[in-house]
C-alpha cells in the first residue's frame, strides 16, 4: 500500500489548465443589416417611429439572439414606384445589405395608374432590391399591398373598387416575386381584418396601427430566421 500526496498548488494549477482547455470560446456574433424600401406603410405613418414594421422586425430578431443593426429605411408617405426609385438614385446607397424588404404600389393605385404601368416600375425596383442584397434573391422580401378600402378613410369612396384594384396590383407583384425567386409575404389578408377590428387602424383612420404592424413583423421575423438557419 502506498499513499499519494497532493499539493494545493498542484491541484489549483491542474484546475486552471482544465478550465483553459474545456471552457467554451467566446463567440462574437456578426451583425446583420436590413434595408426597407417603400412608402407610408414602411415609414409607419401615424405610429411611433419604433413601432413601424422594420423596427418591430429587428426587435423580434434581437430577442431571438440575432444581432441586427437599426434598419435603413428609404420610404416616405405618398411615394409611388417612380418616386421611390428617384429617391434611391439620390440616396447614393453603396453598402450591400443582408436583407431587403420592398412594399410599394398603393399610391400608384390611389392616383389611378393602370396596373400595366405599375408592373415594369415595380420590377425595376425589385431588381435593385436584389442587387442591394448582394444578388441573393431569397434575402429579398416583397410584402403585398394592404387593402385600405376597409378603413374609415375609404367610407365615402368605393371600397369594392379599391379592393379589386389592390388585388390586381398584388397579382402583379406576387408573380414578379415568384419569377425573381424572392420571398413573398401576404399582409393584405391581415389588413382586411380591420373592417371588424378598428384597433388595427391608426388614429388617422387610414394607416395600420402598431398592433397591425406587429403581425407583419412576426412574418418578416420568421422569413429572416429561416434564412439565417
């Protein structure tokens, strides 16, 4: 029989070595970028700036552990497809982005433009969106146009005609999204729930509320999360 002697110093040294070689390395998460192109629906007209869908989407992703920079937004209330393209030209965007959203067309419809005019202008914007996403088409998200015909703002107009025109516009942007292999999210159906739930409409009686934007953000969050896995 024999006795093994251990020194406290030796034990401490062994523990330090064990810790060094078994502890998990610190992983630095790379930050992701999001560019959002559009009009009042992207700006978040009549809601707080941090409640528009770009901001809500990033917050959801951040809670899940994804590191996202604040979204870059090129959008303004009232913009049509050609006005958005002009703004992009003047913005001198040089950086590429991990993800890009595109939602535009309601003002083309509101101004009475034919869907045949909308198609080439939207496709031009979609092509540019893909370029901003480093030519990764699946990183581009097209959102359908909301149906403002169900809002209080449209009560003295022709809601049925508005819905019909919005449907025609969405048929075009959906088809182009499929042709260009980009992600397409239908938010129109959700916006039509506002006819029975006015909490989904902002105080101006026209634009979505933060509650409605939250539903869009949840869909965008899932689409982006799928790409990051």
